C-alpha cells in the first residue's frame, strides 16, 4: 500500500533501527518506546489488521510467532516479555498494518491501574 508507513519501512524507503529481517517479516525498534526494550514486528505483506487475516496468511502469522521468541532472546529478554497486538480503532491500533509489539525489561504490576 503506497501510503502505509510500515510498507515504506519494509521497502527501505524510510530508514529504521532494524533488529531482524527476512523475506517475509521485519523487526525494528519502536520510534516511541513504551518500555526499555520495545520493538515492532511486521509482515512485509500489507495486511491491515488481525481482522483482515485470511487462511492463506496462516503460515506467515506462524512464522512471526515463532520468530518472536528468537528476537526476544537476541534482545536479552530472558526474564520474560509482552507481545501485544492492537486491532482496530477501539483496540488502539494507530497504524493500519498488522504489527506486534514486543516489550520487555520493565517491572509491571498486575492488574494494571
């Protein structure tokens, strides 16, 4: 999609602080980190949100999920991390391109608030 910032990042049109890349996905540091370690993992294929996934995307999503643990280990998140996906406006999705936040190195209380 021509006006999607994540597509532009995946195409190399916009520079990023890249952590990992292969032919299907890209991982980079969030420009506005909410934790000491905060990276985003995106598919290179434009998929607007979780609601837009199709059966044909199952292998891609599985690939992302399997790579998350490797990326987290490479980032030193050996004591745990969070994986977050925001879906749609009410789910606080701000970029309309499927992405997963991986956050770590922060002590959190549960439940929040």
